[in-house]
């Protein structure tokens, strides 16, 4: 199984790594869901599963880039919120090292743990926050 690097938390931003936007030859565009940091986990996973049907090059599709861009936005916002809380002397829910990576298998495993009901009501933003809190707890 090929493992794609989906996202890496680097400095103050979440950067997409290992993903080049390219239209796979002969790929049929699937029904589009507008990617958004506030889209549900269920919608995100449904779209990823549809894209996986394109074959092993699905992560290079433009729509995969858009979905991963939504994750990138979440990461940037998350870092900004943590910095603001720290500056205000408020407690934070995660202690991120300067460079922290979240790989595709970790992200997708976390998202797939949600029950269908929870996935339908949980946003990607909330799921990302939970994942980061689990992976990078404060001492």
C-alpha cells in the first residue's frame, strides 16, 4: 500500500507535501462537494473514497488538492488559535513541536474512527483539533 504524505505542520502553517495537482489522464470528474474546513467528516471521507476509485494517482487530482487545501486551512487556523491562546495566557489543548507531521494514514485512520452519526455532525476542523490534541498532548 502506497503511503502519501498528506500534511505536515511546519512552523506556523500546515503545508501539503507530496501532492502535485495534475489531472490524471482519462479521469472522469466525480460529483463535486465544495471543500471547506467546516465540511463534515462524512462528506470528506465520501469524497476521498470517490476519488480513490480513480486509482493510485488519485492524490494528484485537482479535487484531491482542494480537499487537502481544506485540511491546510484548518491547520493554519489551528496554529493561529493556539498562538493567540498562549499569548493571552490561556490554557491550550495541544503542545505542538515546531515541526510536526500528520501523514495520510494517520489522518484517514482518525477520521474513519467516527461512527456514521458522529461523522455526519463533526466538521473537519473539529476532527483535526481532536487528532492534534491526541497526538501532541501537553505535559
